């Protein structure tokens, strides 16, 4: 995934174009290293998804992509530093569509991974945050079936001899 700022116009005669961030989703096809003797630059050759018909947001706020809808084949390269890692999970209910799962980049400190699960972004933009839910109405007992109450049997515990 790449987030890029671009100029957007509603028509060719639009006199008020705006700059906006746009997300582009794709799959890395090849990794190249440009060697300039003094320094090297890694670049990714990607197959991009067409943003017009290959990306949508469902009713729950999940972003879906159709990896078969190929975008512009003339704009394939990005710097490795521009890429953000995402995972594509096939959606069994939607055939060719895949759900996009984003991750927070892992930080490395002397070889150890430093990751804070609380800072990991939500996979869905449409679901409420846990802080937004009124916890007074939350019940942890199922009410759609009868339960069986089990009491702890304290008589069957055997005492061990210490040696």
C-alpha cells in the first residue's frame, strides 16, 4: 500500500482542484536495487489495483480489493521507503474480493521486537471503539439457552503428604 498526495479535479474545466491523499493497493512483483556506486536505493515493482472498480468499503467499514482488477501498468515502481505493509485475506462470502488488514510496523531494538498491541490500528473503520460501548448494559451470560450450574466438589480432593 502507498499513500500519495495528488491533485484531484472534478472535470477538465475545474478551476478549484484540491490536493488529497489517496491510497493505492497492490502486490510486490519484484524487488530491484539501484546501485549508484556511492549509495543504493531499493525499489519495488508492483502490480497495482484499479482504484475505480477494484477497491470498495463494505457496510462494516472493511476495505476490500479485487486483486484481479489491474491498475495503470505504466506506473509500477515505488521506493521501498514509501511502502506500507498490508495483508490481503480472501473473503469467502464475496468471491474475488479480499479484505485489507493493516499492521503497525514493528520496531527493533538491539534485535528484539518492540510492539505495543494497544497501538495497533483497528482493521475496521466502521466498528465502534471499546471505549464507546456502554459497559453497564453488557452481559456475560448467555440468555438464549439454559445453563447448567456446576459446583466445585471439595470432598474429592486428596491431601498430599509432604516428604
